[in-house]
């Protein structure tokens, strides 16, 4: 009986702690006055921890979940944790330039390395488009995550990644020396962006094997890479 009683007490205590954590997380307001520290006890300025959080690579954990005015510990999350967090986030808002199920009229062109991209003739392939330009901070922020996705499908001929950049080829070559981008990059892409009336960057689009839009979003969110990959996998089935 004593063992059963002790077990019940442990279950109740764990449950109470979890509820306290949830309650504090929901009602605690994160702002410039929030104290955020790392494991070494160093306090981070608001601008710094906000930037780290926006990358999707970090999370905040309450040091004392029982207190409304608790400080938070900033913790780096691993790939699996990040994917789990992204899966719980709402799908990024749709862009205003496309509609789900819309069939796009694509084009034939060359990338900056001279490779022919016959997008008009790619029926049966999943096409991932990214509209961007070098002077766009959120465009630059998402490139490392987009690279991970592109490299994951590097050996799959049924997935094609195309980055339509507004800048000229010599500017892109200079930029990608230190910031590699694993997509086929098209330079001077304003003409193509104008075809779809795109004026917000970055804008990401995933087309299924029939050339129909299955995902589209503008701006940077930490959940966008997850939804791009999820849509690719669904389109390949």
C-alpha cells in the first residue's frame, strides 16, 4: 500500500508541475523587461535573444515556472526538437500572389552556371521556387535552412529547386562565395517576379507533379522550411 501511495503522490506532483509550467508559459508576457539568461548565467539583451528565437534554433524555458516574474533560460534545440516544434506551429500565412491548386505557366531559362532549366517541360517533377534578392535580410536568414532541404533531395531527380534572384549574376557570384545557396539560381529575375506580381520577399512556392501550387508563403518564419519539406514529401507520394 505504501508503494502505491508514494507512486500516486509522485504522479500528482509531476502533474501539478506540468500544469504550473503550462499556466506560467501561457500568461507570462515576453517583452523588453523579460530576463533571459544562458546556462553560464549571462543575461541577454532583448534584441539579441529575440534574434536567436526568430531563427527557430532556440527556445525559452522558465527557470522557476511557479513565478509570474520568472527569468527564462535560453536553450538551443536539436534538429528533432526543432522539427517537433515546427510541426506544432500554425502553417505560415498564404502569400497574396498565388492560390492553392493554381497551375502555373512556367518558363525555360538558364541558371547562373549556364545549366538549362526547361521548367515548361518538367511535368512529373516537384518544383520548389524561391523569389529573393541579396539586400533582403529575411531572404538571407532562410538560406541555410533552404540549403538543408535542397541537399536532402540532391539525389532525387524528381525534385527541382530554383531560386529566382533580382540581382545580376556577378553580384550573386560575389554573395555566394561566403553564402552558398544550393538551389539553381536565376539572375535578373525581376521579369519573372513581375509575371506573378510578386513584391514581397522572400516568397516560397512548391508545385506538385502537375505544376499546381501546393504551398506558398511570403516573408520569413521559422516554420516555412518545415512546411516546404512536408509539402514536397506529400507531392512525391
